[in-house]
C-alpha cells in the first residue's frame, strides 16, 4: 500500500534519469516505494562521456540486475593500456573479491535508456521532457516537492513528495535552488570527446594517454595535467577525448576542442583519427569531483551522483560512482520511510552522508590532493618517466586510480591504499 500523503504525487521524487536517477529509482521501486522520475530530455538522448566503465562501475550494473554479457550488447575489456613517455603498458584489471575482473563499453545514448527502462520495469514512473528548475519548500525550509516546466510549450508544473533525490547532474539546479553551492576549493574537470570511424574500434583494453601536450606553439609544447583516451566502441567507431583539471593554470583559458584536434593530428595516420573520419561533433562537459557540493542530505533533499560532486578525482570516472551513491541513497530512503516518527526518519536520512564518507570520503580526499600534486607539469613528467617502466608499481597505481581494491582481506597493495585513504588530510 502506498504511503503517500494527501496531495503528494509520489513517496519519492527523483530529478533526472541519468545513471544516478535511474539506479536510485530502480532500488526504491524494488522496495515497493512509489517513485516518480522527472527527466528533462527525451530518450534516446546523447550524453558527453567516455562511454567506458571500470570494474567498479560494472559491479553497480550487476547489483542492479543488468545483463552485462556480450550477448546483451556490451563490449568487454580486460584492462587499461597506458601510453606515455614513449612507453606503452597493458595492465589487466585486478582480480578482486569486491569487483568483477572486466570493464565495459557502451554508448551513453543506449546506456542511459537501458537503465531508465530497467527502472520502469521495476515500477518506477518516468516523465520525460520535464525540466525541474528548483525545489519547493514549506515555511520551515523543508523540501515538499519540485517545480519546473514541461513539454515543448514549457507548461509550468509542480510535483509534491516528502523526499527528493537530486540526480540532475553537474547543473545541480535543485541543490542550487536551496542554497547548496559548490565548494570552490574542490577540483573540477572538463572533458571533450568525439566519435571517429576507425580501425581501432575493437580493443581488449581501454587506452589512456598520460601525456597530453598543447602543441599550439610547436617551439614550446606544454604538458597539461589531465589525460587523453581512446576507447573502441566495437561498432566501427572509437570514442576519443581528453580531460583537464581545474588545478591546471590552463583550465578555463584553453580551447579544448582545438586541443583535441591538435592532439589527434599527432596520432598515427592509420588510426584514422582525422577530420574526414569524424562521426559527429565535438561535445564537452564539466566533471564535478571529490564531493564538491555538500551537505549531501538536508531537509528532505539528497544529492546523488554528479549533483553531489561524485566524480572520481583520480581518473574522471563518474558513471560507476553515480550508481554507487544512488544505491547508498536509496538504502537510507527505504529505511527512513519504514519508520513511524519524523525524528527517527531524519536519523536514518542523516546516515546517508555518513555512509558516503565511510565508503568514499577518504578516497576522495586523497584524490583531491592528487589533483593538486599533478598540477605541477614537472611532477607529472617525472612520474610518467620513472613510473611507467615499472609494471609492478603501475599495477598498484591502477588499483589506486580506479578505486579497485578490497577493503577487507585484500593483498598488500589493497592494505596500503586503505591506509592512505584513512590518513588522507582534508583539502
């Protein structure tokens, strides 16, 4: 039986049907809650992304009940190929208790719709073409719903519910409407990507280029913090892109699209990463990292995924962490709504940011520190020069950068990473 109050449109409103929103809606609907998802676009929709998932993200798909076999349309990969300093190194994903030993690639246009349909299949209601502009609060400041515009004629709409999950991405309109601004000291990234038809479309490894050069002045090439990627899509195309961190002096002053073209102009001709092989335009997106918007819960509003700055500062991965935070948020909402008093519900909901800190807080603090260290081009150059030739060290670095380690009963590397996250200072 629904626990909606008179005048409510749902027990829980989820703003946004990206990976965070659809994952949260799936878990909530599975638990029998009446969930309403409000999505600003119409599926299928394009989304700027690298389209790659590490094993950490794959685990979240498996938890959601998604069939990740190749027969279901997924391109599997077995690790990461790292290129830099004249060295190419192939590193297999670690074999862990906590995560599967393979990664995945799938276009976001297809991926997001698949997750939304999964949420629908479990009972969530999704209304598309509905742009939420802000939260509605009562006289005490508590969230009681959301307002926005719907359809091509932008008809004003309001929807009521006692709890709202803000899964509206980097725009974070819902959070901003109640005064939850981003923390400027936390890192941001910017990424641009483009598809190309290429012979490199099928690849057993995701490829990451650690050295990203701005060669606009050939006499004075500049090494920038960030990385480039080439991910084979398996359908005749590759997803090629680059990311730069806000800790770089070049952040905000660089023509990222031109930088992408310049980088690709220096790749081998046979890779077919030239203008004549482009399959679409260059797209760009901001990457909110390292919990750059808090608190993650206040007055009936939970921030999930990019809206709460959940992108991994080490590697720019956002999809897996969006789904992971959605699972944690849904768990606390489910337990809160099972309780009979307002005070008890609030105690359960305040457990959400605590659980996020326990799961990711130390790791993200370490990642935020990492973004400041690699902002120094000399450090990045030396790290690449001296680190890449040492495969054993790079296997440890892969675990660290991708968040792939066992917190319990892990090996020596896992214990070192777990210790580092516990000792990481606030930045």
